[in-house]
């Protein structure tokens, strides 16, 4: 026992890294559990499938991590994502040659809407909850109105083949989507950990007033962070149509709750200032593993919802306790 | 009643007594076997450096913390306190250093919280609430605070007064005060001490902590000195130098280092006819190598002046020049970048200066990330080197530069803030009450640091609520009253008495 604890002490894991480990350990345990209730669950194929589904949550959670780190939140995820998915198919009409333009347009739309969120938070002092919720409603209305409730002719288009391949193509035995997610994990972690922008983000999340008095442009950083959140929602929308082939209404709905849950499970402090994207990514993986196990157990929808809620509450309680012990 | 045996010789047992108290937080031992006793009808001061265990003792006596070992007795009766309510039942009430008022409620609501007058149906009787609060304030001799004002809207010193009043109206037998004067000006301190004398005359026991020796000497009947989590001894009438030696375990020859005279008068910062929220017609010149003090009662525009000079508050009128160049300040960024650069150590370092959970390193380089980044990427090696050097130069004591700033002692936190601006190559330092709540040895260190900084060609604008400190440490002192500069005192006319006199003179006729 004593040796074990001293070995642990020697590891000197920071709290962030410890939580990432918790999340990954939870995912592993869920696979073991899945194998017990449903033999074959822990196969490589199903691992790949779970991670692919997790990657979409993970991408949205990247944006969510950025805004939660400054104590904000982005509730406009569902309809930015949904709008992006529809914008991609309608602007590309399923043609490869239009794909670059469609992808750029869609990402710009996401970043632009996110930027509006950021402008509202930074300049109008509107609480993030309010402005992003309103923005979600506006995006829902715009999407439904402009696509005629997804009845427009172009709405039935498929995602361009290269977008579909960007998700499905196998590289060294894994789908391209997972490489994409890995790249995002590396880039976002680098931005948060090593750049001036990342340092400013943590500083603002820890103490907005002190950051302002240290000469940080709080407003610029805030706007950029919300723009990034919109950008990642749009990216997830693009890849989701690439994954499924066609856009549908309501496809963004699950990603609000799941992205916030992933961020919380991964140990990003909900009031800002602490946490890492690698944690949120691990959170996305364990959350998806949980969903898959529940599905394998034939748990009905309502049961899954209850379990989600309980998991988040328990984690927040546990992390809150850890906070006060410090 | 349990074993409340009469003490030998008919002497009453102490009103409050603690024996063998031990308390640890994580790995840090705040109390290591501390004893303490205070009698009814006495004012008892607890002194010691930061981290000596005074606040922890007060929290244990007030029932906010439970000791790991040791016992607490009230009137000779051993009590295990599980929470503040039990202490309240024994008549022990605490006024805390950190403010605990609810900012969006009125003064009256805060004063009578949980003791609101009720109407017939059990609802709060609002008119009586206001009237009762008014009467209570009147009884305590507080006339300038409106019971219907929101706490958010009143000054820090006034909040502290409400905090004290809220406890005193509970009619405590034992009043515990943790640094009650740290945010009070001379005027308010006088009020508080009158109040304490009144309580003493009525046979109550008052225990308080303070870092200001003249206050302690003027009111305490007995003084218990703490060092490293234990009591060193209890004294009646002890000299300051002796007390400091006991507190620090070393002798400080003089608290205030000698101030070298100002050589040539090269202006570095000039304000002309500056006006804005809370300030009016402020003009002064700060020279190279000068420590220019700003004094006066709290709430008379000092904070606004500092924020305006730093660009954190808009100036409605007037000019600010640094190195002869007029500045247009749209925010702190402009001030930091403006040629010579202006730096502010804000009033409350915990809320306005440091990012407590972040590393010392991050706090030090926060204002210079632009300079140590290439293409937006922070150059880790350069950052490490720069922070190591500055930490060494300022003798910042931290387990490592990656340690959270919140884990450092108060004095070291101040040094981190000063270090941030030295790294930013600021030539003009605006130091706002940097010695507040800092122990004597650290104060001494900060004074020496300030002298070194001006000796190296910088200039310091220094606000302090301690007139003694201003008188000893500054070349000149501007005394502010109602947002204006009421007096400019230079040696030899400069003294603590002169500062206080200028601060409290009859209101200016406009």
C-alpha cells in the first residue's frame, strides 16, 4: 500500500491529467462491462465504431471546451451544426468540384455565427446562456425557413464524395475521421497549452478583471473563442453529413448535451479557467462508450437519458468535492 | 451544566480559552499546539506574521473550523464546536477579514439577516426592517451609511463597518475580529476603537488581529504573539521592536529604511487637471527616482485616480503625460505600452491582480506574452529564463515557478505582481496599498524593494492607508479629499500627523 501510494506520488499527476485518466479508465471499464453483457462488444471493430461516433461529439466538445474555459457556454451548437450540414449539401449539390467552396462557405458560416455570439458576450455583456440560446433559435428558424423545412430540391442532395471519403476512407486500418480527430486533439491541445492565445484563454477564465488589468484584450479573445466554437460545430456538421450521406432535421440535437457532458466528464471546470481538451476528448470517448453499452443492453431511450443525467451530476459532485479539499 | 468548577482563588475562568490546538491544511501545519486565553473585560490582540496561525485560531474559536487536536473552553466549559451557531450560543461572534455581505441586498437586509422583523403572517416587515437597521446603526454611532443602499454600491471601508455592525448588534460576550482595520481609514479605526472600548467597559471580551502596531499598542490590554503556528507568549505593554523580534525570530533594526534624497527633478509622469468619476482637478508631477505618496481617508478618490492613470477608468477631462508625451488611454493595454509604461498593483491582489490557480510563471509573464512569443507560440525556454531571473532578483519564495500563485504567502504574491511589471519594463509603477495585510518582515522587504526600484531609475506612485508608512517612505505625499488633492506635503513638514490632519480638515468649499 505504502509503496503504491509513493509511486503514485512520484507520478505527480496534475489534476487535469488525473481526470483525463479517469475518463479513459471509465471508457475501458465500460468496454469490459459491454463484453460481459454482450460478448463481442469489445472487438476492434466495435471500438472503431464507438470512437468514430465519439469523434463527432469530440469535435463539438472542442469548441465547447474553448468557451467553457472562459466560464462561458455555447447552446447554439445544435442548429449551427444542423444548419451547416444542410448548407453543405445545398451549396455543393453533391458535386466534388463544388466541395471546396461548399466546405469553406459552411465553415465560414459556423465561425461567423459563433463570432456573433462572441460579440454579444464581449460587447453587449449579454450572458452566454442567453445569447447562444437565442442564436440557436435564430439558426433553427433560418435553417427551416431557407430550406423550406428541408423540402427544397437541393436539400435532398448527398454530401460530395470527397467529403464522404474524408470520413470513411480507411487509412492503415482506421477510418480517416479518426485521424482527423487526432489532428484536432493535437492542434487544440497545442493552442491551449503553448500559445499566447491559450494562455490568455486560461487567464480570462481564471480572472477576467485581472486579465484586463494585465493588458489582455479580453474582448478580442472572447470573440475568437466563440467563433472557434461555431467553427467546430460547423465542422462536425460537415463530417456528419459525410458520415451519413444526407442531412436531416434535428441531427444536431444530441450534440448540445453530449458536448457539455464530455467537457464536464473530462474535467474542464464548468466555471472556467481549468481543464484541457485532451480531457474533454477522453470524456467524449467514455460518454459514447456508455451510450453503446446501454444500447447493447437494450436500454430504452428514456433510461439512457436518466443515466446521462445521473452520471453528470455525480461527476460534478465528485469534482466539486475535490475542489473544496484543495 | 457540566463541570464548570470554580477556578482556584475565586478567579473567574477565562472567557475563552484554547489549549494544544493543532490544525493542518493538506501538508501545511497552520497551528502546531497553540494555547490561548482571553478574559472578560479585556481587549486581547493576536499578532504575528502572515501564516503564523492567527486567522486559523480565530476561525476555530468562532466554530468555522474544527481543530485536529486540542480543546476550546468558554467560561471554563469545554465545548466541541461543530459550527458557528454553537459558538454563537456561547456568545462568541466573529467578524471576518474576507467580506461576507450579500452585495445585491441592502445594508439593512444584511444587518438583520436571519433576524428580520416579521409581520403577522411571518413575512418580512420591510418598513420595520429599514427602521430597525437605522436605529441599530444610530446606536453604534454610524451616521453616514444609508440602510437602504445596496451593499454593492457602498465603499469597501463602509462594507467592513457594516460587517462589524452586523456582529456587534448580536450583543456578543466574546467578539472575535480578524484584521478588522485592514480596509479602514484612520477615521473608521477611531470609530471601531471607541466601540471596542465601550464593549470592554461592559465586561465583554474582544480578541482581534492586526498588523498595525500603533493600533495594537493604543487599545490592547494584552498581546499574544504567534510564530509558526504556536504562541510565543502573552505580554502586557511590550515594545514594538521586542514584539517584532519575537514574531520574526530576528531583529529588524529599523522598519523603514532610510530614503535617499531626490537628485535631479526629471518628470516621468504628469497629470494635469484630471477629472472623471470620483476625481476632480487632480494635478501632480512624478519624477524619476521619486516615491510619491498618495494618502487620505478611504473612499476619497485614490482608487479612481489609480485606475484612471492606468487606463482602466475613463478620464472625463485633463491630460496624462508620460515622459513628456501626452497619452490617450483606452484601456490598460495603452498604459502598459505607453513609452514608459504604467503598472498597477490593484487594491485587492486576490481579485484584481493574480490568477491564483495559475502558475507563478504564468502570472509573471501575463503582460509580456506578446514579447516572448513567436508567431503566437510562447517560447518556453525564454519564458523559463526570464521568470527564473526575476524570481531570483525579487527573492520570490515559491516551491517552483509552476506552483500555483495562490499557494504563496501574501508578501510573495505582491512580489509576483511587481515582478510582472518589471518584466514588462515598466518605468512608472503605480502601487496601490501593496502592504495591506502583509506582515512586518515582508513589509520591510517590500520597502527595500521599492527603494531599489526607484534607485534603478523608476518612479513610484504609492497609495497606502497607513499614514505612518507614507510619512517614512515617500519623498512627497499628496493627500486626497473628496477626489481632489487637498494638500501636498514635502519634507520636513511631512509626518503621519500632518497627513491625517490634511485628510480630515473641514470639507472643501467648492
